[in-house]
C-alpha cells in the first residue's frame, strides 16, 4: 500500500518549464484575439493505481481581466481526499520568478456548499499583465470506509480501492493551445473490465463495460491503450462562450465523460433498464387498500375518466411538495413517528407530503386505483441536460411524469410540478427524452400548443400634446410564463414576485416610460391567467412643428435582440417553449390631434416556424394598434440561424414604424 501511494502520477511529478522568449514577450494572441488570458499548456490526470488526481497548467495573462486566472480552484471532497498538494509560481514578462511561498495549510481556503466542501482555493502571487502563471496540484484519494473487513484492515483496503471516474472538461472559458488528459481506471485490485477481485456494480449487477460519452471537435478522440488507460491530446481548443437562449452549457462544451455500464448495446440496455425501472415504480405505486379508498373518495362525483383524472390531479397538488417547501429533517421525522423515507405511494398519501417525484408516483397509483390507464415516464430535465440515447445510464433522467391513455389519446401530466395546469408540462419536461412504462425504447415528450403559452400586454394610454404619456398596462399570461411566477411565489413570496416583475418592466416598456406594478391576481391557482396591473408614465413622443411622433408599437416586442445583432452563432437556439405574444396598445389622442400615419397592417410569415400579424383600428380620438406574434418553433440547430436572423431582422424593421399625429386645421395652437 505504501509503495502504491509513493507512485505519483505524471502531473504531480511534472517539472515547471522555462518560458520561451516569445511567451514572455506576448502581449496578445493571434489565435485568440481580445482574449484576457490563454492556456499555453494544460494537463489533467487521474491514476487509480496511485490514487491521485491532479492538474498542471501554464497561463499567459494578456489583460487586467486575465489576472483573475491567478485564483485557482481545486475540486475537493473531505473524507475521501487528503488536502491538496500545491505548487505554483508567477513569471513576469522580464523573466522574474515569484514562487508561491508558504505552507499549503496557510495558502488554501476551503469553499463549501450546503455544508459540503466543494473546492480548495489558492492564489498565485504578484500577478501582472504579461505574467505567466504556472501551477500544479495533486489530490491523494484515500477512499471512504469499507464494510465486511476487520477494522484494522479498513484503511488499507479503502486506500487500495480508492479511485475516481473523471469527466474531462476539455473546453475552458479561455483559449487553450495544448491540452493533455490521462486516466488509468484500474486500482491495485483490478485487472480489467469484468476481471480481477474487485468489480463495479450498478443496482447489484456487475458493470463490466467502461464506456465514454465524447463531445469533441472533429478528428479529436480519447484513445485507449492495450493496458486499458485513456489518453487525449488536443490543440487549439477555442474558448467556450456562453450564448443566450441556448441549451445548457454543460452539454455544449467539449468534454469526455467516463462511466461504467452493465451493457454495451443501447438496444439491450434500454429494453432491460426500462423493465427494471418499471418494476420498481410499480412497487412504489402499489394498489393498497388505503390508496384504493382515497381514489374512490376523491373521484366519487366524477362522471368521466378525464373528470376523475382532474380531481386526482387537484388532490395531489394540494399536498406539501417538498421541492417547493422544506423537507422534514431526520429528527423531525423521528418526532412525528414517520419513516426515514417514503417506501410506497401510501406513505406519501398518509404524510400528505413528498418530493415532486414522490407525488407523481402517488398520482400514478391513485389513477390506476380509479380505473384509469396510466403509465409513468422518467425524463431528462431540459434545463440541466439534453437526453442522450447513446449514454447508457438512467442517471440522466431527473423527473417523473405520468401519461394517461383516455379515449384513444395520450394526456401528459406533470404532477410533481406544483401549480402546473392539468394536461400541460413544465417547459423543462417538453421536447425531452426519457423512458416510459410498457415501451421498449426511449420516448420523447411533445411540444406545447401555443394556446397554452399566451402572453398578452394591453396598454390604455393618454397622450398629451408634448408626447407625455400616462396610463395603465395589464399583462395576462398562462402556461410556462405564469408557472414561473406562481412557483416563485411559493418559494419566495409575493413581495419577491412583485420586485422581480418591476425589474422586468424596462425590458417591456419603451425608453422614457417607467412603470410600477399595482396589482397581481391569480398567483395561487394553476388554472386560468395570471394578471398583472401596472401604472405607467413618462415621455415617449417627440414634437416636430405640428406633428407628434410616437412609437408605432408601444411594447418592446423586440424579444431576443441578439438574434438581430449577432451575425453568427455557435450554439443551437433553445427558446424553451412555443408561444403567442399579443401586444395591444390603445392611444388616446391629445385634443385637436388626428392620426396622419400609423403602422401598416401586415402579415409576416415564416412558413412552418412563426407569423407576425399587425392590425390597426382608428377610433374617435384614439387608435388601437395590435401586434400579434406566434412562434411555433422551439429548438433550431446553429446551421438554421441565418434564416432565423433574417426573419427577426424583418420583424425589427417592421417595428421601427411610427405613429404620427398632426394637429387638425383650426385646432387650438394653430
């Protein structure tokens, strides 16, 4: 054991390098124009035989912002890892070397999250623009406790078993000239997949296959040697840039993810794992007498299967959903004589409380007890990840849904999402993949209908002769937009909802107009529209002689302005859900003014994707301008971005139209 621990991985033994004259004199990088800093070289290594993980890096600081890279974070799990072994130095542009001096215990600061330490942090000294930062750190992996051995052997055996299954983060926030990655997956007691005295297990079964999910540029791949270890060498890795309205960053970055699996065939994996998962779910959602009695009582007055389904849905949504409240502590559960955790749907019903997934499983049990044909589904949360059929692990599946089969149609439900309307899904559960009972392969959730995601802005505005405006704005919303505010109310309260709504108004109102939320209705119900009433005022028009110029479209409907401004895009576009936005503004004209020109009624379609319709309706001393935008698409590949940008540019051009008022002949002031 001591001999094994003495074998440091290459990163721990890596010697600091003498910088070249060119590196010292660098003031910018032609391969990364404008970059605050670049990696000259970066290395990640993990060796389960020597029980170490580590990193070595050389970074060139090019701007003041680049000095932030002098702060180095080391992932750290206390109890499973010893404190990091660190070395570092800063090399100024003139070649002066300032070493990282002092004991590691004095230099390291430990950052925690929810009482668990997640990182050890240290700072390199005397950093200037033009400096080269060089550091290396190593983490000895000691392992956790093992069972079934003599107490005097625990430390030795746990150390021999200690190891890691890494995820290589190939793409960083700054450009990397060269990167090297290495992993030896086998500890002292392992000889290879499926062999040796120690094996990996999943759900009690031997996991013999070591698989990868590789998200890398063309011609780059992690390779495996005959000895079973993995290596990746890569050059000229661009910085990862977060793009708005994109899938989660974690699924867009270049990376390599390793994992163990029971199967190496997707078809075999999904068929067998769906069966195993389905059996477990059926056991949880068992038909006890208590569940049957509850289902019969709840649906007693329901005349149709869908009416029964709705009553059951309302009943489970009335329970305490600990995803939006606070789960009871172990001590509280003891005092209340509750089980450590719910083992059956009946436990959730008896406690009137559970996680979102527990409540969804309870709904499944109640629906079946009421005679409804229902299946459970486990899907990926689209806000966290993109479902990958080639990733043979159920760990990518987060949320339990239910599908009802009634009168030849499927009704998808989200019982675990508090205040989500019956027959709708939280947007993170739309258009995502997962598994379904009685299916042999992965399934995919449908998109929403635009009628289930309507946001309407209605303005009633009094215009004075100088272009000043006072009035009211009413906002109505249903579907995902309403659900966002309703769930925020659950977790943070109405004052926070009002605060954030007020903060969102500048994105809705034209420049020069301010607003204040006056009243909010419909926060505490899942059905119907959420209503927000707002008082607005300010100067929006400009006077030119006898004419008064006002924005043709009062609301800043230019959502996603980056689509107009950005010429190209690397990431796919993810706008979460299909929607319809109705902007309706009624201008009450100043005395003596008439409409000289107004936005032209128009239809601007993008076949199969979106449509814009503009209508105007002049009245006695007023004009009503309605702008309706319906977007049916949700996800677009980056290659489709030029067409999207072209369409949004047409909308932006249309929205530049003005409302021109003119004093009528003989009006006061003429």
